[in-house]
């Protein structure tokens, strides 16, 4: 059931998304709007992948009041944390870490070793979904680096939407970009990026659930390979389209 307030949000955001699509609004223009509209109540959910590095660069230049956070699952690659450090140094940002309730060791004691290999949905729920919920609590807008051509589950992602799950605005400034657009921006602005991207890792998550992909393979084939899982649960299609609200 969509509340009256949510229906209003859906209508207004749907119109805005349509206008931005029609006008071909640039990601920087969208981020500037978000910064002016929401200020410090807007946050970028940053994984330190290529898309998010490009967004950090844009935010630093056009909307520096927007906050930045990341989900520190305790299972990130060293290269990912080093990328965080390089972005901090370059842009003077301080991304806030949100961590699961249990350390990796405590999780192994409570649920058995390598839960990710037996039940990745439960592992992602505890280590990503719940910390994301905490990171978004009290915020008005979250920004993601989603692109439509990353996965079939992301093909209909709008530029901006009402996120019924977290009850705030969700903005996806890069949805229309290709991977070449992302790398064009990174090269043009000399943005720090995760060197694993140059070693066959187009999509980088926790180390137990990420492998390199072969040339020509689906870019996200290296995530949860062999499990049938394709998303960690942070981006529900439910929030994607005006008029669609599911749980
Ligand atoms: S990506 Fe893998 S290790 Fe990370 S939280 Fe999800 S299941 Fe656990």
C-alpha cells in the first residue's frame, strides 16, 4: 500500500526523472541539484568501484556537502581500502564506515565458518543490508553508482526514485552511462581507482565472493560465481519505478 505522502513523492520524482532523461542531464548537474536540495542529508553509498570513484570526484567538485559512507564488511580487499585512502588524500573526504554487528570471527562462531559459501543471502543481509539500513537512517537522499547496462536487474533503474524500503529519495546519476563513459571521466580527471579493475575485476565486492572474469565474460560474472546470486540485496527492483512499491 502506497501512502499519500509516498504517492506525492512518486509523482514528483517520476516527473523529475522524465525531465532529466528528456534533457539528457549530466551527472554533475544532477548531483548539484541533490546537493542544493538535500545538503548534508544526502549521502553517497560508496564501494570504491570505478563508478563510485567517478562520483566522489564529481561530488567534491560540484556538491561537497554531500556525505560519503561505505559498508565495511570486514571482508574487503586490501586494494579497496587503499583506494579509499587515496580518495581521502586526493579530495580531503572522510568516508564513514558502517560495520556489521558481528565481526567475521564472531559470525563464524555463531553461524559456522564461511557462511558466504553456504548462505550468501544471510551473510549479505547481516554484513551489508543491515549496515546500509543504519547508514541511511535519518537521511533524505542516497546516491548510488548504478548503471543500467551492469545487469538485467538494473536495466530499468531511473535517474531518481522514491525508495519505499528505506523511505527516502534514491538518486542514480550514472544510470545512462556506459562503462566507457565511467573510464573516460576517470582518465580525464585523473581520479584514483582500484587497480584490481586493470587485473580482470570489473566488479569488486568482498574477497570471498569476487573473482576475476575472462575477456568477453559478463562483467558481473565474478560476483558470487556459481551460486545463482546476482545482487547483495542493497538495490531492490522494488524501489525502481514510480508506482511500484514492494517489500
Ligand atoms: S558479498 Fe559475500 S562475504 Fe560479502 S557480505 Fe555478501 S555473502 Fe558475505
